[in-house]
C-alpha cells in the first residue's frame, strides 16, 4: 500500500485532491444568485488526468477549495465589457482591494464596492423593485445602479433612478 500522499500532515484545513492523487486547481467560480449572494459554484480541474468537479459552497467555507485570487464569471464578464484602458487600470486595483480585505474571490458585489470606493443605500421601494428583477441580470443591474448613484453624489438608489436606467439595463433582453 502506498501512503506517500498522506505523509504531510501539516494541513489543518481540507483541500481538494483528485482521485489520481494530484491537487485539483480552481478553474472558475460562478455566483449562485438563487441560493443567496454568498453561494458559489467552484469549478476545479485535475492537471494530471483532467478530471473536473464542481462544488456548490457557501462563501464562508469556500477558501480551502480556491487556490488563488479568482474573479467570478459574472465579475469577469462585467470587466470584459469595459473599454480596454479601463480594464487595465481597474483590474489591479480591484485585486489589491480584494487582498486588503482578505478576500480570495472578486464577486460582482466586491467589484462594485471597489469601484465605488464606498457604499450606497437603497430606498425601501427601490429595494423591493430590485427583488422583482430577473435573477440573471439583478447583480449587474444592482452594481450599475449603485455606481451611477455614487457618481452623481446620491446617497441612495431610488425608484426614479431605476426608471431612468431601466431601458438601458432591463430592456437589454428584448432588443436584438
Ligand atoms: Zn487526476
């Protein structure tokens, strides 16, 4: 019997090992809005045999399964849509912001926070309306609304602001 892989007992937390004995490396993370803001699908792949697994996990328990600073698919998609010169400036500053907070994952929420350099509150009415926005676009709409509110020096996201930006963000799906 070969016990070589077990000889290092210095790890106190779990980490993901493939059935072939090699470490699994994190390939991507998807936010799971249906399960709440802090649930992710973490995708890992074995670099030896290419075995792939997905792990649905709460943010609080996810760190052992994420081997480096990662952006979620959603946050990366948002970054990809920005002009290249913005990406070049924004990416390292968001990475720094995440590291300073001890975060290993850049989510839509963290990206928004880093870009705003602050927080903004939501009117009760606006908050209720946001909850009726389809989950697939909610995180993006939320981030853009908060960013716009802060850029304009507003303290809160209001229904009036949502109405104004509605065509831009909520009408997307209906247009060719
Ligand atoms: Zn393997």
